[in-house]
C-alpha cells in the first residue's frame, strides 16, 4: 500500500534531484509575455528566475524573484508569472500545492 506524502514532504522532494514515481511536479500550461511601458524593460533581453507555490487549481501565489535584476524588470516578471496557468503537481494522482521554480523570458523589443 502506498502512503500519501504530506505537502511538506513534497516540498523536500522538489528540492531533491530525484522525484519518486508517485509524485508529478507542476508544469506550465500557459505562458504570458512580460510587458511594461518602461523602455528599460522593453530593452531587456534575458531571463528572470521565479519561485512560487502552485495551488491545486493551477494558479501561482507567494511568488518571488530568485535572480538578481533591477526592480522594474522584477516587477514585470512577477506580473507576467501571476498570469501563467499551471498543471498542479500531484502525489499518488491527487493534486497538491507545491513550490515550483521556473524562468520568465524577456525578448528585447525594437522600436521602428
């Protein structure tokens, strides 16, 4: 008989390099491109690393930036990340809240 893992155990599992076969990590279903009126953000070409909790309904909360970027870019990345949609992680086929790390990509916008 398989024993169901607690959410705290699931957090530990995510931090480890191997994931038990009964655990499925969250995955991104919908990506939203970051946007800002700031020319600085529009000119940025790179990545921002985000960590947050994916709820059982696929929404992100308690998100924070884990990379070192200027505040305007950080804010644009967090706003975009809040609009992402996720497939929740599961343990033994049951949706569970899990911490998740992912990257928001910025592509430089050129103005003609």
